[in-house]
């Protein structure tokens, strides 16, 4: 579980680095949240 958290955090940081606007950051955070929710539901 710890390695999954680290992986998701690293992926979220990479996505955030690619954002150019505040709107983009919000969308990226939403997608990261959905990914985390999906991972938790599968366990």
C-alpha cells in the first residue's frame, strides 16, 4: 500500500508539472482523485 501511495503521488506531481493553468491543475487533481478512488475500490 505504501508503494502504491508513493507511485500515485509521483504520478500526480508529474501531471501537475505539465499544467499551465489553474483550471488544468483542478482537472488534474480531480483525475488523480478518481484514480485513487478506483485503486481503493479494487482492494
